[in-house]
């Protein structure tokens, strides 16, 4: 049966980033996939992580810098990137920040992201 999510769940994170989960463990108790809309401010960065999930990231505005496998990728508005489970990855933004949508398979959880301190 279809489910219309009229109120995504806002997930608090440090650094001024906004995460609104539309589908996932928190919003819909779904473990197979998560879909989140994110807005990250200029200069935002998160620690490296080695997630247990594949992640498809579609940039809507601005750009993300994705460091993975010793390479640096600038993913700009209208572009996307696919990262694989088990890769060591780090996301940051440039001077304009970024708005993007992330799809994780299986669903994102803080524990399955394996963020470094």
C-alpha cells in the first residue's frame, strides 16, 4: 500500500547541516532503503566514514566534495555520485554549501555509517 510522507523527520546533526528523512529507519521504519533531503552550510564537513551501505547522492544546489579511494570528486548541481559500501568516504561542501538528496541501500543508521572520531 502506498504511503505519503507529509512530514519528513528532521534528524539533528552538528555543524548546521539539516537532514530531513523521508524514508528510512527513523521516518518509516524501513531498513531496506533510506531517502533524505539535506542542506549543508558553506564550509561544512563531516568525518571520514566507512559505511555498510551504498549511497547515491544527487546534488540539487551548490556542490559537494567527496573524498573516496584517495581521490577527490567535486559533485556539482545536477550531478550525482554513487559510493559503495566498505569505501572510506568523506563529504564536505564548498563556499556556497550544498542541497542534496541521498539514497542509501540498505537504509542509513548512525551505527552502520562507521564514522571516525
